[in-house]
C-alpha cells in the first residue's frame, strides 16, 4: 500500500475515495478516527489519509486526484454564476437545465 494524500476531513476523504473507486483504483481510508488524539499528537498528523492498494495504480491515482480537485474548484466557481431564463427572464443557478420558475428548458 502507498499513501496518496492526507485530507482535511473525513467527508472530503470519502469523496476522493469514491472518485478513485469509480475509476477502478482500489484504495483505503486510514486514520479516520485519529482526530480524537488531537492535542496528544500534532494536528498535521491527525487528518484522514487515502492509501492506494496497488503500487502500479499510484501514478494514475495522483492524476485522478489532481482531476478531482480541479473539478471541485470549477464546481465552486460555477456555484456563484447565474443565467437568465430566455422564456421568463428569471435568474437561475448556472447548473440548472430547467428554469425553476417556468419549468422550461434553459
């Protein structure tokens, strides 16, 4: 097993694992409950870690991890964007395919 990364929290770590497993990378979550030792050990050592089971998958896993964070960054940017419905002129979040007001395709 090879350490891929340390996450900031368990939710982010599980998202990364789900993404990797969806791309056929076998991995495991380690140190998930180590935050309980915070104070006895440095906080930089208590975050959950993602470990890749097969060494041959490590390079692909690193590339996928980069892709995962790029996608997350784009999602955060796009959450702030809006667009107008051409039918009723109502403002909709950019990720909506159907207007929330008139229910027509945007």
